[in-house]
């Protein structure tokens, strides 16, 4: 997963330098990523998903000057994808609650996004030990919430809250809001 | 259109994007609008005849420092909001510094002036038109910034519109200083700020419609 952010970012940077091959490779790699992003959020509207994927590719292409080479690529990508989805709903005149970018980054796999900035161990080191342990147990070592609760001798809801709060903090950090 | 075909046609046109393309584009939009605003100022209002003398005085530099520092903060905010993953701008309180400094100077001036002259000092010669002139002069710069945004990706449209309006207003006020002969701090604090705030308000109002992409 770590390679994905690095690979995408490398293609993006080369594309910005004028390398058309890298740019095409980037756009092709984004197709399955965006498909799963929209499918998960627009259940049952396959036609809309294809439209949104294409609109997002066009936006990635025409608005690539808005990408900051020093910041994670996927955060930029999902911010654009999220905006296209909000605009899509607006055109359809329906109101749908859309998650914050922070929640999207977490939902799309936080390893993915944070790989750009730091490795997981270093990332977790900034959290409280309870939050770090809860995240490590449930998201890296693959324990269930019940198992993690038993191992740490705390309640299940405590584990869930620790994971939730820790993830919020991580997402903020991935986006560069916090040191 | 098939997605593969779309990608192929997009990949046919891949110009290099310099590292500071975003800043360059915003600077270009501001410069384009600024030229028109300056031309408007010279044609319709004229540069104050005593500009050279005024530039040796405190009041002129007080005004310029005030409007230029607002402009700098607003431009930085505009550049940030031009990116889709814009971070919340927690440093916008910096805008309060020039306002408070100017208010401090204003209080000092009031203390040195007999209170029967306060009203005249506050209203100056041009309080009725000053905010509207600033707002009018801001429009070309605002349009220039809208052009800049066309290749950028603001996602918080109201905030982006407000920041662009604020930047346009503050830059327009800086240019307007070349015409306006008013000297008191409370005049600038009230009527200049009102004009700049109106420009920001217009930006916030039209942002969600005009900046959509």
C-alpha cells in the first residue's frame, strides 16, 4: 500500500514536468481507485460512477497546477473526487451527507495516505499509548475489537473510541494540519 | 466516451507545470486586474497632485502599510484556498494586527484633537464615496482572480470567494491611496475597511456560483 502513494506521486511529479507517458500511466491507475471510491458512496448508480470517474480525470488533468508537490497526492486526489461528488449531487438537486476529507482519508486506508509522510511507527508514536495500541492491534495486527479489548484489559467501547480519536488525529496529521 | 479514449486524448496535451505555477497564476490575475484598476484610477480620479510631498509624510505610509498588510494576508489565504485540500486557516487572526495597530494610532489622534473636531476628522471630505470607490476599483482585480481560479481547484467556494474579494479590495485600496488625500487614521479604519469588507462580502456572495467547476 505504501508503494501506491509513492508510485502515484512519482507519476504525478513526472507528468508535471511534462512527461506525457507518466501522466497517462497516472490517469490509468486512478481509474480503479476512483471507481471503488465512487461505487462505495453511490450505491447502485453505475452510470453515474463512470461519469464521475471521467469528470474527476478531467479535473485532475486540467487543474493539476493546484497540486503541491510537497504534499500527499492521495489527499489532493480525494479532495477533488469529493468535490466532484458534491457537485454531482448538487446538480441532481438532492441533499446527501458527504464525509469530511479527513474521514475519507481514513476510510480509504490510512496506510495509503500516511505512507507519503512517514512510516506507521513514527506516525503512531505521537498518539497516546492507548490510542496507538488500539490502532496497532485492530488495524495492523488484525485483531478484532473484542480481542484488542481483552489484550489491553480495557472495555470494547474504550477501544473503539481510542481508534476513532486516534484516526482523527492521524488524518489531521496526514493532511499536514498538525506536526 | 470510453474512459480509455478519454485518457488517451488527455495525455496528448501534457504541458510542463512549473513548481510555483499556482502562485504565478494568481500573481498574473492580480497584475492583470491591477493594471486596469490603475488605469481607471488615473483616468477617472487622477493621482493626487501632492503625491510626492505626501510620500514624505506619516499618513501616506500609515495607509499603505495598513492596506498592503491586509492584502498580503488575503493573498496568502487565496492561494491556500485555490487548492482542493485546503487546510483550515487558523492564522487568519493575523488580519487583526493591522486593524488594531491602526485603531491604536486613531485613538492617539483623537486624544490630540479637541472633541469638537472629531466628527470632521472621522468623516473627512470623502466618506460618502470612499467605500464605493474602493469596491469599484476592486472589481477588475476580483475578475482577474476569478480567471486565476479557472485552472485551480477551490473546493470551499464561499471562503475562496471571500478571500479573493478581500485580496482584491485591499489591493484596490492600496492603489486608491495614490488618489485619496485623507490623512486621519479613524477615517481609513472606517471607510477604507468598509470598502474592503464590501469587496470581501461580494466575493463570499458570488463565490459559490461563479467559482463552481
